[in-house]
C-alpha cells in the first residue's frame, strides 16, 4: 500500500458513502401510517412501479449506471412484496394466480420461481461472479479463502430461496406479523452481511483495475444514479402507491419538517460525528498504522480534489439516499444496531476498523432518527460528508 504523505495525513474524516379507498383490513402490524388500498388502487400502483422500474432501469443502463438499474429492480421487488402483503390484495392475488397461473403449468412454475426466488438467485449469481473474479485476479492474496467464502455465500443465497429457511431468518430479525416484505428484507440483509469478507479481499484488485481504466470513482452521474436508486428503494420498501399514499410514506420514513429543537440535534449530531471520527482516527493511526494509511488513501482517492459542486453533491446524495433507505425505511423494522451493521457493510472500501467506525456513526445517526426524525439525520450525514470531502487530502 502506498505510504505517501497524502496517505498518512492525520485528521481527514472518513467518508460515509458506498464505492385510497377500499375498506379492507389495514395494517397487519398496526402501522398508523397505512390506509386501506382497494385492489384496483394496488393494481394501479403496481403499474406505476412497473413504469418506474422499466423506464428508469433502461435509462440507467443506457448511461452505463448498472448500480442504479439494480437498485430500481430491487425497488420493484419490494413494491410487489408490499402489494401482496396488503390485506386488501391477498385474496385477489391468490385468485388471480390460481386462475391464470396454475401450479401444473410451465408459466405458473416460472412465475412462482421469479416471485419467490428471484432475489436469492440474483444473490447467488452475484457471489458466483465474485468467486470467478477471485479465481482470475492476478496476485490476489488469500484467494482460496475468498473463493471459499463466495461459494458458501452462493449456498446461503440459494438456501434463502427455500421458504422455511427464509422464515427462520425473518423471525430472527423481526417481531410481529410475517410477510413477503419482511422475508425479502431478511434475504437482502443476510446477503449484505456476507459481503464484507470477500469484498475486502477483492477491493484492492478492483480499485486498481478501475484506476487503470481511467474511470472516475466519483462523478455526478454516479452520485445521482445511486441517490435516485436509494430513494426509490426506500419509497418502495414502505409501500408507496400500493399500501401508503405520499403522506403516509413520508410519515413512515420519518420525513417531517425540521422543528426548532431539531437544530440542537443537527448541531450536536455534527459535533458528535466529528468527535467520533477524530477519536477513531487517532486510535487507528496509533494502534493500526497500516490500516490507517489504507483507509486514508481510500478517502483521498474518492474525494480529494473534487470540484466544490461534486463535493456538495456527494454529501447530499449520501445523506439523502442512505438515510432514507437505512434510517428511514430499515431502522424501524430492524432496530438501531442491526441497521447500523448493514450500513457498515455497505462501506467495504474501508478496512475492518474503518467499517467499525462507520458502524458507530450509523448508531449515532440511528439515535438521532429515533429521538428526532430522518430529516435531521439526513442533514447531519450530509454536512458531515461534505466536510469530509472538502478536507480530504489536506
């Protein structure tokens, strides 16, 4: 690892970004933000999400932003899961499936495979591709361990396609009424928790390949596609258009207007985040100097010498996208600690110490969300990341 002066600059903050009607029974878990959607409204909502996923995914693919298309695809899966969890839709959904997609038909089998197993199969494919990359990467340390982990992750993903296995994981993560949304969330959480080990082994090789290709790690299109995908994921995850209207979705995500008392949370949160970063930075620099140089190099590679506009957009995209998805949508179901762990697993560009620091920041943001609202957490995260970007390399 490069031990240049730039890579050992003390004090640079670590960037926290990743490389109507109806009248049917309402919320199964008593959610006060959900109102009963009629089957017709749910169908219209699904058509809206189909248009968003199809058109948006096509645009992202044409722009070469596969990560945005992937996030939209997962958003579509959540919209379908929320729709089929809706009490108004359950019986109509079952009748529609029985009439048009009988179990003994080929297209019926394919439909059930896609609805129930698409995400686990996609996860298995992802880890299989990582294993292939590990096998072909030149001079890769711990190659065998990385391949073995990826193979185990493939098997775990395939196991999650089996409903009893997914239900067992779901019960470990959630309390309350089971459902397709929680089952899908549990599958994705497991896949995210499996990522850091192989990603940390493979990341230096991937980073070198990106740098040799001359591709920028951070640019406007990358930031906008990631933020757009995360916003869509958060909105679909809380059932916008299929279980909640705009007002209910905003309330469920914790997007409320800032009150005077929230200014204290913003100021205290930013100061606490800076203090947390400074303390972690000091400890890592003295106890783990090699990890410190590596993590600082990564921050500088991502954010040093960015134009002011891009630095501002970096902070805004991370603050809005990540906070809506993690603190807004996920935390009320998983809790502060597990949501912070998932948040840390999304920052595999850093060492284990760096990810632990990110996890502690996630706990801080989670407490702010719980005591104030997601809007406040967004502001704190965005201000912190803008400061981190502007001071990278100094």
